[in-house]
């Protein structure tokens, strides 16, 4: 497991401090109410879950059972909560907010919604979408239950334009490549569509939370050799295994299609991609200096032999 740097720890803590300040967690009462964040969260769960029990709340919210018991007794004292025996098991008691409890909870729910609306009202649609995607990414990276899943699909109309545009934008922003690189990507994408042999060639588009976050192509070089091309991962999707998943699927398809080898062309400064290739078993077979896309670069060729894993050993 990779070590966590002091700078990474500090960045997470800084984010937590800023976000908790924004949502008012540090105030004596949440949302100008007499109730703490924990009390408001427990009310929320009881209001939105049918037949929930104290044990389920303690487990799902990771709360100490004694602390939760005292909190619930306080609600009962204020006539905000009632317990009803379960019809299936008399030992279990379901929690329900009383009408008075709902009157207390309703303003909290409304102010919470208004708070989020106010935070987002200053953002344009693109920035709102970026925030939503970032939240999905955080949940996915930390393994939060119910997070969106990474999916791969075949290309469809509109995808080639996206592949060309994002290659041009990302490689310019991160490596200073000029429009010559975008033109090369457009040529590769156009040739793929025009000459596609669906049995032996494929394009995969990776999606996360319904958004395109990556691409990869496998095309035929000759009867026994395939070329891996146009691996791309959106910057805010890195760390979710998008590149690794795309390359692994590309290799699986190549084996099934009967290729004996996969080759690829990359640059020595694309360290993340090179690491993925190496981990998948690709080996660097050559390199050369060249000037392309407005940059002085070192091109590399990598190969993956498929024969050894595809053909059984002859006795």
C-alpha cells in the first residue's frame, strides 16, 4: 500500500475544515436550531426510514449504543418520538417521529435544502456538474456503499468527437501538445470508424455516474498483431482504476480475437499510462527522440506477447 504524504493528509483536513464550516457543523446548534448535527441526523433517518430500530440506527450511523439510547430518551421526553412493538417480533421496537417531532424536523429539512441551494446558486451548470462528479469520485474511491459503478461500453455517435476534443484539451493542458496532436487523434478516430472490423477491432468508452471518463481502442496492425491506441482517462477520474480496467479489457478482447501480440506507441513522460502497461505485462522494446506536437519528445514502443498465455504447451 502506498504511503500517505503529510501534504495529502493536510489537504484532506483542510477540505474537512472548510466544508464543516460551510454547513454549520461548528455552530452550537445545526442550522440555527437547538439540535446538534447528530440529533438532526437521527431525526432524518427516523423520518425517512420505515420501521427502523435503535439497533439498526446505531449500526448504520456507527453510533455508540449508550449515546444513542440517551439521545432517543431525550426525544421521547420532549414528545418527539414514540416506540411501537414489531408485529413480527415483540422484542424489536420501531421508532417513529410524533406529529410534534415532524413539526420540529420539517424546518430542519427545509433549511438544509435551502443551504445547499444557496451554495450551488453561485455556480454555473458546468461547475455544478463538476462538484457532483467530484462527490461521486470521492465516494467511489473510498468505497462508499451505493456509489456509482465504472462501466465500459462500445462507442456510439458523438463519442469520436469527445475522444478527439478531450485528447486535444488534456494533452495541451498537461503536456503542452499543440493542435497537431488533436489532428492525429482525429485521423485515428476517423480511420477506425471507416475501416472497422467489428470481429477484430473495438473501441471502449468508460463511464462513471453516467459521464464519459475514459477511452481506449484496439485496431488490427496485421493478421496476428493488434495496436492499442488512444488510452485516455479524465483527470478527475484518475485513481478509480479507469485506465487499468480499459487496458485489461483491451487485452482480453485481443486474446479472444486470436491476436498473438499487442503493440503500442507512447511517450516516456506519460508515466501513469506506462505504469499501467507495465503492470499488464507489456514490455518496452524501443525508443527514439523526435519532435512532434510542438515538443521535444522521447517515443517508446511497447509489446505484449499473447501466444504464451493463449496456446497450450505441447507435450
